């Protein structure tokens, strides 16, 4: 199963909106076939492994990181393919959270006389697909908030300068997190200050994540670099002239007004989930960071910390109201810690 999970990770950047899945077929103590899901619309991991195994699949044990599918999508059901191949046993790391499967694959195998088990390395399998699980169970993507700050929690000098707080190795590492995401989201303040591209650079994954700009009053310039190749601009007000200008620049404009005059953030995540977005990578300023945190929508915080001090007047991480007591603090637990070049990378999740 550990091998199946390593195979699944090879699809980290390419399978969306599908989950990352790996499969290993074992017979008489040796691996006779293996495979992983590479791209949506192409054969699933089990099919690649069965093709590699050929006749040796009969009577074999199949280790797969996600319950075999039981429904017709863009490809036929993998559970049926395993039954037809005559496998004796299927071990799945976790059940498929997709309501169209959700135990049906295991039931189909069992009814056909195949021994089926679920739960081996389930936590590790879940870590490969937090966005897919989130979209299937909550109807919205997994939201990862990325920040880069000094030791004293500052993201830019008071005059707006921020290049570069972290080193080259940390900036390259961010590209990999962008690449595994389905969408990269920022705010109009960041667009105005930095004119970023918000693309995956340095290595080719055969696609670019959807670029999403939160812009309540449609202040994004039609000449902004982030609009190149298309982007989704989400507003709270439907200002027709500005909307027409952005549309002419190649952007899609979506109006989702919230009660406070800003974009309705929960509604936005539901809409992104409806579009098949599994993981959203947020790179924004303190105002939008604070809004996502205050709304309880941050699933994971990817924090890069540089060993430097920028001073009290520099800009902070989150725009949040002042607290009067410690009980009001938002608590996180440390999920992972690594040194990247000369900086630290912390992966945190809300308690």
C-alpha cells in the first residue's frame, strides 16, 4: 500500500478534478502490475495495473489507495474490471467520498466473491486528496493560505516593499504548492500593489491553475498581467462598464454580493466546488487573509518564515479586530515543519 501511495503521488499535479490514486497488484509474493491515475479522462490506476499484470492478475491481491469506482464516468467502472480480471482480494486504503461510489465499489466486489477490505494507511491516503475529499463531503474546495513573513510576523515594509522576504529556495517551493492546486486566489489589493502573474513557473505541468481575483468593486485594471490567459474576477457589485472592460480583456466576471458589501466568501467556495476545483491556493494581503480566517474558511496555513526582523511599523499577516482576551485567539496545530533553504516552512491546520 505504501508503494501504491507513492505511485498515486506521481499524479499530484495532473489528475484534477479527479483524485490521485495508485494501485499495486501482488501475486505469490511479487508485484505483477502497478499503475497510477495520470489525467482526468484517461484510465484509472487499477486499469493501468491490470494491463501491466495481464493474466497474472487472476487470483492476485490488489492494493489501491482509493476504493475502486463503481459508476460510469468518462471511464468504465474499475470494480467491474477487477472482477472480470479474476482478482481474489482488493485492499483499499480509504472509501471513496464521492456519493456515486461511497461503498458501492466494495459492495460490488464482495457480491462478486472478491475479498474486499478498507482502511490500510487510510490517513496517508487522505493526505493525498484533501481537496477531493473536501469537495465531495463539504461541497467546497480545500483552502490553503500561503504567507511569507519575517520572524516578527511582517509581510511587507510600511511603504509596501516585500521583495524578497524569503529566499530563492522558498520561492521555488511555493511553485510546487501552486502547481498541485486547481486555483490560485488573490485580492485586488495584491494585484494593484504587485501586478503579479500568479502562474506556475519553473516546471511544466501541462496546465495552469485557474486564477481567481476577489475584487468587490471591479477595480482590476484590464491591463493587469494576471488576466493574461484568462481569469475569474469575483465582485460584490455589478458595475457594467467595468465588467465589460474586464470581459473584453479575457476575464470572466462573477458577482457574488455578501451582506457586508464584500464578496460572499462561502458562496464563492461553493461555486468553485461546483466547477470541480479541489484545492484553492491563496496568496493575498492582510485584509483578505483576515477575512478568510474570520469566516472559518482556512483549512491549512502554509507559512514561510524568514530569519529576519522587519520592525513594528511593517505590515502584518492578518487584518483582524483587536482582541481583549487570550481566549479569542485562533489556535492552530503544527502539521509539518521543514527547513527550505535558509527559511522555515510551517504547515498548520486549525484546531
